[in-house]
């Protein structure tokens, strides 16, 4: 302890607290995670974090308690969004800074070994986690993307052509429900043609993702007054961007991919389709002389 500087001791205390809390989180999530291999991997991660905690405790001499609020937070995230998302989100949020490890390496010999294990071994263990819902991410992406592009364009076109939120909502709902069944059945037939045994489950994920997207996009037209169709359109576009941001963030965490390029790509496509469809709606109404 005499050789540890106050700054290094402060960093060690922070890491010690974090390692203990993460150890408890892994152990708690392992209690309800499905699959024996997933449970073993999570418990192994918990043991490693506990071992790191014990190393840091040798330097601080302090017996710490886990952060209960943080444990509760990640348990809830794991139950709602899946344990793979929860643990990867936790690891992303708790990445040790390079500067802190470099500073400690001059005073604490074990810090280098812990850093290697954190960056390499734990990353490898996290990749071993296998959750059923992640096997159908492709199906969910297919359903959501198709709904976003198709329905965003249709609702934007209907907005100026009809200029009535209830008529727009009705048209969008009929088209959305029909498209949901069409999309789900196409996914089912595609999976069956590939000889997959999970065709029904795959089509359910696709259909549910499509239907949820339809409901969220139509919502502004149901809630706003008949004359507020332009406000409903802008609200719908905002919802589109939020859906893209949320789902892209989820995928970027569980798949360890970059968030920004995928988010920008989908946002640009969806908004561009909406703008073009809105213009088509204006032209169609003027050329056809339809006045609803």
C-alpha cells in the first residue's frame, strides 16, 4: 500500500467496485438465462469478475458491497431485451480506459493481466452466448425494414391525397394488416423451401415485427384531429427515425457492429421514400382531380 499513489488507489477502488457489481449481475442473470451452456458461460464470467475483485481488494483492503441499483437495472434489461443484449451493453458501458490501465501498469503488476483477460478472454466468452431470439434477428429486420419503407411511403402519399387523418389511418391499417400476412407467409414459404424446421417461428418473428411497426406508424393519425394531417405526417417520420435508432442500437450491441452507418442508411432510405411518396400524392390528387 505504501507504494500505491493516491490516484492509482482511487482507480483501483473504482475497478474493484465495478468488478464486484458485474460479478453479481452475471450470477443473477445466469439464474434465468435459458440453456445450460449459457448458464455455465455466465457463471464463468461471474467467477472471473469476482477473482478480479479479490485482486483489487488486496490493494485497497476494503470489503465492498455491489451497487444494487445497477444490478436491478441490468436484470430488468436482461428480462425485457434478452440476456445477451444486457451483458454486452454492460461490458460496452464498463470498458476500462486505456489511460487508466497504462497508469496502473506502472504501479500494479496484475493490472496488465487483468486488462488482457477483460479484452480478450471475456470478449470470447460473450461470443459463446446463444439466445433464441437472436437467431431470428434477420427475420425481424426483414419485417421491420419492409414495413418502414413500404408504410412510410404509403402514409406520406395518402397524407396529401386524402388530407384526413382518419381516412389515412384506415387506409394504412388495411394495407398494413394485409402486408403483414403477406410478409409473414413469404417468410414461411422461403424458410420451408430452404428445408428449415423453424419456418413457422421465423414467419411469426417477421409478422410481429411488421405488425408492431405498422401500429406505431399509424398511431399519430389515430390520435390527432382530422385536420392535423401534416403534424401527423411529421410525427410519423419522427417515430420512424426513433424505431430505426432503437432497433439499430439493439443490433449494434448484440452483434458488436457499428451503429452510425446502419442508422444513417436506413433513415435516409425511409425519409427519402416518404418525401417522394408525398410528392406523388400531390401530383396524383392534382392530375386525377380527386377531392376527398
